C-alpha cells in the first residue's frame, strides 16, 4: 500500500477542512431559514373542519359578500392603469359586531421559527371566512408577538400593530409600550412588521429609509411590490388590502401609494404587513388574488382572519 505524499496529505487536509466549513455553513443556513423549531405547540381548533369552509348561523354569502349575525364582508377587485403601469388589488371591507373580533392563527398550530403553511391551509383549518397573511413572525427572532391574548415573544424592535377586544387598533413603538401594558388594555393580537402607513389620518413617514429585516436574502421594500395591509375606518370597521405584483397584470405598489390607498378608503390608521410572495387573500374557500404573480402561494407563519 502506497503512502500518501506530503503534497497529497496537504491537499486532502485542505479538502476535508473545506468540506467541513461548507457543511457547517450550509447547516447553519438551513437551521436558520429551513429547519422547523417548535417552541410552543397549540391545541388544534376545536371547531375546525379541515378542507371545508364552515359558515355561521343566519349567514348569507356569494362570491363577493358575506353577511352573518357577527360580520359583514364585501370584497372588491380593483384594476387601475394599463400596460406596465397596471395595478390590481383587492379590498375586503369588514364590519364586526356582537363582540366578534379579528382573529389570528399560526401555521401548524405551533409557535416557533420556520413553521409555515399556505394562507389558505391555515384559513381552512380555522374555519375562516376571510383571511390574509400576517407578519411572518417566524422569519425573524425579534419583535413583540401576542396572539389571542398570549405573549409568545417579547423582544421590542420596531413599530408594531396592536388589535384590541373593543375593535380598535393601535400602531405603536414596541420599545415604548410594554407587552404587559398591552395585555392590561385587553390586546388580542400584535403584529411586528411595518411600517405604519397612517396614524390619526396622516402619513407619518416618507418611507425613504424603511428597514424591517436585515436577514439573509431579504429585499428592499421601498419600490413597487406586492403588498398586504390592514386599516381601520372606525372601531370594528376595517379594510384588509392585498396588492398583486411582479406580473404583467400588476406592478405592485410603493409604500407611499399603499398609504395613500388606505387614506382614500377612509382609514384613520393603517399598517403594512408582510408582502412580496406572501401577499394572499382568501375568501369563502378560495384564494382570490394572484400570489407571487403566478398563482402559487408561499408558506407563511400566520394569518389574520374573520371566523365563521
């Protein structure tokens, strides 16, 4: 058996070192962005009827409308402009009553990192009449995450959104208003993405230096992109908006255009949620927009929805 020459030993050592380094980097990337890390496992929704859309007593509905004792929903598709400047977006006008609130659900009924399901899957599993994607909290490790009154993460980092039992919503600085204060005020859900689009009827920023994430693979959100957002006209009266983009049918919207849209819709307050390939609206058992510009949903961490 021949002994390895000194040059071959060096080459082998360098190769093994390179393989170990590359393997370690790939594992760290997979661990950070692909491998599921479940921190809290939740019980499955007791009223769920997977694969079907349940409806409330006294509910009436068609392709654009839903009316029940607890909610009125009207969904519009709007197309503006033409050619390369065409924009297609969807507006869900939602009025809640009798104590009904906007709800949130997590992918796979679990809180943690890299846990994802399609918006339509989470919606169906939770008997949602209407749903949009949330803030994709699982892509980052900071921010305040309160869902259904439970504090799951308390790492203040940016401007957040809080929804309350009385039907109001508040955009706020996570570093200035504590989770305990929010819980004391009967917060139901918080979302950590942004930026704030409207506050007290005014656009609070020129959006020129908005930074939500600095993670690997993150893209600027300044230009025209698919968008998801939520606005409040008055307590218990919301508009949920999804803008298509990155296709020949829709170029998307800039943050300034998105903020102006909520103002035109009569909102006093509005907040930008996760957009891009995540932007999805689900209504009465089907996805109504065009996710990713080719009709393919991208898995997300969470949704905001109106239950049946």
